C-alpha cells in the first residue's frame, strides 16, 4: 500500500534554483487522508495487541483477510514498524539487553498515585521526579508529608513504553471494505510527483 502513495521530490539544497532532489513517498498525504477518517470515530474500535501478534494476524482474526494488515498500520499512523509496533516479550528482552549494559539499573524515578483521606488525588502516578521527591499536604486535621516515589529500571521503563503501544485502533469490520475502497481511490486520484522546496511549498 505504501507504493500507492504519491511520489514526493524534495529539494535538499538551500537554493530553489540550483536544486538537489531526493525522492520518497509523500507520507504527509497519508496523514491528510488518515485525518479525514479519524474524524469519524464510529469507524474504530480499541484493540489490545497480544504478545507476538502482527498486523496481518489481527487482520486475519478480525477481517478474515491477512492482506488487510496495512489498514491497521494506517489507522494508527505507523510509519516505522520496528519502533512503533509493540514488541513481543522475547523481542523486548532482546532489545533491552542490547540497548543497556545493565537492564536492571535505575533509569529514573516516578511517582506513585497518592490520595488524601477523601479519595482525592494529590499526586498522579507516573510523573518523573528526583529520587528525593516529597510532598506535604493538609489532610483535614493535620499536615502530612509523603514520599510517593518508586525507582524504575531500564527494563521496566522500556516495558512501560511497549505496553502503551499495545493499545491500538482498528477499523470496524463492517466498515473495512469501504475504508479500503475510499483509501485506494484517494491515492489513485493524487498520483504523480509533487516538488517542493520545503513542506510549506508543497500543495497536497
């Protein structure tokens, strides 16, 4: 499907007349098309990617057509599969091991959720703070000082990032054929090569 995107010739020279062109796919056009569909929220369902699942696996499960895996990438504006798609448990293990000398070393410190006696949130979870962070607040009858801080290892940090990627949007099965048809028609209509000195000079 990426091959269907219109070509973009981009001038990497500082001069608009003495040009040096590089060619690529116009992903800005892709983003423009996606925004048109994203405004129709009823088209999408939330989906949690299972360990090791690929877009084509999900497409086969949901649409009975593994070739529609590209629609899942489009719906979630994924242009770099390796970085944006959730890694499997084994892939995550290998990635962290290769990235860090010590995966269990402390990466940063984050807050734990802290509530007062009435259930009001004083400190939300997940804020990056110094290891010495503390907070004092009035709890109705007295002033309380708390240190709602936990250390986060390199591995835990990467695992948390990976977990966020697991929640994706998929196009509802009853709309998938319409999405594919409309998307392909828009791409065919926008064929050709666009030339621009900068993004501001490109008309899509």
